[in-house]
């Protein structure tokens, strides 16, 4: 029996696995490169000659989101965004996505379908097709996404920064962390920060543009700016110095800082979940429009590769780690 024949408050246990899968996959439109989409043992995709760029990320209820804080459609959008952003950070564009869902049996079917709607809408922003996935039962809601894409020029790695490069940022940073702090204290405003936490807005066009402009290294900021800049510093064997004067602190973050007695710069330097791009360029004039120069790349000294803030070690929170 199709999911549409069940009452609107039906749970997964009511409708069963295969009607759920049919209802979910019906929400995923297929692009022309999809030779075989959802429904067989694997998807079959046409690719240009060359390479495929692939990435995978997990989202776990309670750790990455809370159902009482984030509507299902926004969880879907965020699950897609954090994966699409990894392809963006290589200078590529995603074409195909698979999504594994481990779901509690008492989850309303409506939640799963709203999730899929948000997921599909976010993928549609870059023209990516949801070509498959998996569904299983679990006490804890877990979302596993794999994304495939390609680059029209060489992929931009974390390892290419050299001393003398400028460091630039594209996209909002610190907003989601501000929203998370607000929700964590039981508040619902400033609305714009809560919305930023619920739904990331990665600058999807900026990755390929930066690659074409000759970005020497690039990463998306998912854990925290200082922590993720640290991956570039480490992989490139350089020091990245961030300049706090370069960051304009948006008014709502200033308000949250005052309300919570926190320095709003902490959200910018240590907050995650926004997925802006951080990249290095050989010359300031290579930096594309829409990016802000926020620092410089220096040769590693006796202390080795690391991130400094205004020339000194940074003692505040640098970003999220799981263990
Ligand atoms: N279980 C694993 N097996 C193999 N490789 C892994 C595993 N976990 C992480 N990696 C690899 O290690 C690298 C760093 O992983 P990490 O998850 O920190 O990067 P990311 O996905 O860009 O960041 P984030 O998860 O914060 O968005 C990636 O190349 C990733 O593919
Ligand atoms: C309820 C709740 N508490 C805390 C956070 C913050 N958070 C969790 S994981 C992560 C880094 C990216 O994850 P990963 O490295 O797994 O991709 C961040 C910034 C959140 N989003 N929701
Ligand atoms: Mg990851």
C-alpha cells in the first residue's frame, strides 16, 4: 500500500520499509547523467572522461542536530549541504548523492518525507541527483550521505598553500555557532542566527570560481575556523595567520555576545556548521569578488605549521572535535 494511503500521522512501523523507500525516492528527480537511478543494486552514472570527486559524512541526532530544535526539512537541507560543501571545497560541483537513513520505528513518516524534501531541494541548488540510499531501523537517528562530483580544472587540495599567499574567506562564519549557543540557552532569537544553525548556506558557486582563479589551497569550515585553517597549515607545512580586524562581526552576533557575556569573535574563530570556504591565493588580486582577505600564509618557524591569530597563539576555542 503506498504511503499516501496512510493517515498523516502514520509512523514508519505502520507503513513498512518498501512503501517508505518508494515514497522517498519519488521525491528525488534524476538528471540526464543518471543511467540507472534508485531501485537497482547500484546506480549507474555517466561521467565525462577524467576523474570523480567523492566524499561522505555522517549526521547523528543529538550530536549534529536535535529534532526539537530543527524542523525535518532543515535537517534534510543541512545533511545535503554539508556534503555538497565538501565537493565545493575541492573546487568542484556535485552531480550525484546517496543517502542512508537509520530511523526509529516510531518516527512519523511525515518527518522522513519532509527530510527528503529538504534534502532534494538542497541538492537541486547545485543540480545534483539523489541516485540511491538505504533505510534501516535504529534507536538513534543517523544520516549517512555520500556525494560524487567533478571539477572542470584541477581539484584544489588542502596541501597547496605557500608562504606569501593571502588567505581569504567566502560565506558567513560564526552565525550557526551563535544560533547553537542561543538554542542551548533555551532561547529562539536572534532568529537569523537560529535559522543559520538550522540551515547552512554554503557559497556553492564560489568553489569552482576560486579553483579557476588559481586558489592554491581550499577547505570548507565545518568544525571551526582556526581548527580547519589548521588542517591547511598542517597539510601545507606553513603558518596561517588570521587577522581579527578583517572580520566584521554582524550585529546579531554582537547582541548574542552581550547577552551571553561572550566575545562574539569566539563564534567566528571557533564556531562550526556554517560551511564557508577558506582558500589561499598567490596574490591579493587573484581573490575573486565576494571573498574577504582575512590573513596571510607565512613560512613555518621553529614551532612548525600552525595557526596564529594577529601573530600570536590563539587560546580560545578553535573548533569542534568528536573525541
Ligand atoms: N572512517 C574513515 N575512513 C576513512 N577515511 C576517513 C574516515 N573518517 C574520515 N576519513 C577521511 O579523513 C579526512 C578528514 O575527515 P573529516 O571528516 O575531518 O573531513 P571533512 O569531512 O572535510 O570534515 P567534516 O566532517 O568536519 O565536515 C577526509 O579525507 C575523510 O575522508
Ligand atoms: C545539537 C548540536 N550540538 C552541537 C553541534 C555542533 N557540531 C556538532 S558536529 C560539528 C562539526 C561538524 O561535524 P562533522 O565533523 O561530524 O562533520 C559541530 C560544529 C550541533 N551542530 N548540534
Ligand atoms: Mg567528515
